[in-house]
C-alpha cells in the first residue's frame, strides 16, 4: 500500500480514527488554547507564534476585512447572491476576484521590500534603485502606495505602522521593514511632489515581512482577511433580497462603441 499512501504527502496533518494532530499538536490541545491567528501561523509556518507575534498578525488581518461594495470582490459577492447563489458560492466568486490588481499588491510589496532589504548599503539609494527597477521590469504602479479613495492618508496604515513600532520597541520584530516602507513612501512623495499614501497593502506587507511571511502567503492572508467582509456582505445581501442586481442601476446603460446597425431609419 505504500504507493497509495505516498500519493499525497503532508507535514500539516496526521489523522486516524479518534486522533487528529496538526503540525504535531493534538487538536484537543489546540482548541480553546490558541487563537485563530496563532492557528493560521501554525498551519502555514509549522510553529506556534508568540502571543505578541500573533497580535501583530491579527492587527493586519483585522485591518483588511472590508472596503465596501466599491471593492470588486465585495461587489462580486453581492451580485452572486442576487443571482441565487448560496453563501459558499458567493464567497468563492468573490475570492476569485483577488488577483494582481485587486488583492495582490500586498504580495508585490513584500517582494519590493525584500529587494531593498537585500540590497543593503544606503537605504535611500537602495530604495530609489528598487523603485526604478520595479517600474522598469514590472509596472509603473508601485505596489502598496497610493489610493484612489483615501487621500492624503489611508487611515489604516498609520495605525498598523504604530503597532509595528511598538512591537519593534518590545523586540518582537526588527522594525527594519517599517523603516523600508517609510523610505519608499518618502521617495515616492519626493518624486510626485505631493503626499502619496501608504495603503492597506503597503502597511500589511510591512507586518507580513516583519513576521517573516513569504510574499505569496501575504496574498493568501489578504484573501483570508477579506473573506470576512465578503461573508458579511453576501449575508446582508441575502437578507435584503433582490434579483440579478448588476454593477449599475437598470436605468443606466453602457456606452456602445461598435459599428452602427440594427436600427430602423426614419
């Protein structure tokens, strides 16, 4: 049976009738003893974090739960419900909206911060070079900075950075990625000539990088966080009712830009 048993292999869970162990911890020893953020850490990283590390992770998760029906993921969830889908399908539809443009900037910001951290030397020089490289190789938009709605400050970012500063002072994290994030903002402000806010992606990326999460996990953690808002909006829409509510009210029509045809003359 070894060929069957080895079809899948995992270091995450061991299980047999009457026994469940997660990363070597009996499930009954975890229930009621660890928080959900600690459980997320254990499952994704293989170890249990300290309470201070878990509190910082929790802060990032709390900060990103929702941004209203204007967010594509939330809008998709509400539209799915009006098409008659149950909550789990609405949530799946919404999470599938979280790609590189909406939901992926946290992963990208962790990568950018990593470039700067590994460059060493003068921070300002390394930051400028990393931004130039990002815009040359990836995108003119620098991930984690700027917001179409929150100007000049995304209210979530200063609070998260303050918590990182407190954690750094207590020795929970190094604080170097908070310094890097602020250096990116300073460089972008100087280039633009106006305040370009660090947004939720940039701020949570600071926390995820400080805590040692890989970039792809930063996106996954954003999906976990935003799923709370997705669930809440889908449930609210289900309670409100309504059928086939599209992204715009029925009285508004799209702008047609194709060839004329199909209309009667006169």
